[in-house]
C-alpha cells in the first residue's frame, strides 16, 4: 500500500497547535442543517464564514482555515451529537467533485451475503473477553489527547501499531503498518490478514483512533477508543483461532476523523485509485455507552450506508449477537468514516452504540471516560461479537 512505512522510520515531530505554523486554507463539505450553526459559531469567534462555492442536494462547499476545523467539530457535537459531520479537502476542486459520489463499484453487485460459516465465527466469539476490550480502552484513553496534530496523537497511533503487531507476532503472514498522511502528523494504522483463494477481494473493519475535546484533555474513551478496542479484540481472537480468511481482511485505525474524516478519506480514495476490490466495510465508532433508559443495544445507521449490506449486518446481529436488541437510526451527513467509503462507491455499514439521538452526551469533553460506562467494556464487547460475525461471514475462511 502506498505510504505504508516501517514503524521504526516513523518520526514523532508534530506541532501541538497552529501557532507559528502555516494555517492553511482548506475546503469542507457541510450539510445544509449545519450551515447556520457553524456560521453562528464563526461569528462568536469574530470570523466571517464565506459563502458556499457550490451547493448540491443540501450539501455545500466552503473555504476554511485549518485552525477552524476544531471549532467546527465542536459545533457538530454540540448541535447534532455527531462525531465529524463534515468532510475536509485539500482543494476546492476535490471538494466540489465530492458532491457527486462515485456509483457503487460494479464488483459489489457480485457479492452474495450468506451466513454459513458458524464454525469460524463461533471460535472467534468464544475467544472474546471483556478485560481484553477494557484494556485497550484504558490504554488509549490514558493519553492526554489523541488529536491529529499533537505528539500524543502520534504516540497513540504508534502504540496501536505496536499492540497489533504484538498480538499477531505468531503469524508471519499478518502485517501491522502505518499509513502516513502528508498534510498532518498522525498516521493511520492498518493490520492486514491476507486472504487465500479470494485474496484480491478485501473486507475492511475500521474506526478512528484520534480524539478531540473542548477541555484540557481529550480521553475519548467512548469516542473512539471503544470502537478501536472492539475490533482489536477481534484481531486477538482471530490470531488465537488461527483464522485463515478466503478474502483479505484489513483492520484500520483512521487518523484525523474528528476534523473532517481526513484519514479515512485518503485511505478510501487510495483503494479506489489503485483499483482495489473492497467488497465490504464495517465502521465501529462509539461502542461502549448505553443509557440506562435505552431498551436497545445497537443502532444500525441507514443513511450514507449500503442497504443490502445493512440487511446482512442485521442478520449477523440476529445470528451471533446473543440477544442483542437492534434498532435503525440515522446520523446525518458525514457523521463518521463509513461516509468516506460510501463516497468512493464501496458498500459500508455502521452499527452504533445506540440510536444517535440517545447517544453519549459526554463525547468531545474531558468527561468521556470509561467511568461513564460503569468502568467496564460490557457494551463494547457486543460490538466485538458483531465485528467477528461480519468478518467471518463476509471474508469466510477457516479456523484451526
């Protein structure tokens, strides 16, 4: 993969702020419902929001400065409880072209969704543990911040790569690498389990590794240490079961999601531009918070996702969820990294920890800690089951 580099060569030299650094002009695409709240926030800061350069289907493109991305992210949380809610681009042309999403990849029509690989799935589910999930949440949320320009954000990405490499140390065929991004310091992290007879077909499970906060620290235990932890436990279970998929499986921790899906946008585009046959994407973003009043466990997001794959996901939850109660929900424009894959024409789905309207009120604050979830990872473990089912049934393969 282009820009994947050995861990030892990664330089740890990000800037903590834009003071003394170039505050570049960037472009964002933003849903119509967010235009007024963002304009009001800009006005409070003494900034003037420029008029859109283009608007199509209730999505507009505007120019911003890189230093303004964090403020926009806070608006999206405060007003809509969204993780990102906008997409950031390097150029105006790229942003405006994004308003016409790629059609679904032709190969996607050839994918058949069957549930017939219970032996492999049940082996992996049987190796999942709550302490394993909790340990990853605790480690990642222990960083002062995982913000994409901060040294600790880079350190967290490097540590995640090391964790994954250590888990997979017994398997010489599995790789854990960094995907570097030219415009900012924090890399994304990619672990690859190569497929056998269908190796050119790729199944992706991902979530963002960065965090953001309106306060002095950004633990991001739920948003999104929890999602990373849920599928890290699947990696551990897959190795323990000696899982050998037919299709190639990639687990990805995305950089810079909170400031406009920047890491996943580059990675999805790389796969599209290099003619990689991605047959399905599962996004895990916030998996460990459940309101005491919620009667459901999972919200299957139906907008900016693939309907056929969502049906498959619901069937996975019913078959392997162990009684997980699911409900449909929507999360709006560009609310997480699945949107990057959808925009490139790949089938993507996202099971959320609740319906979006009843989600975690502590995200993007100093209080996004595991204590808000009873200091355990019981809810996030449910999403490990879902991810194990998704991988085992879409990538197929055997365990031994």
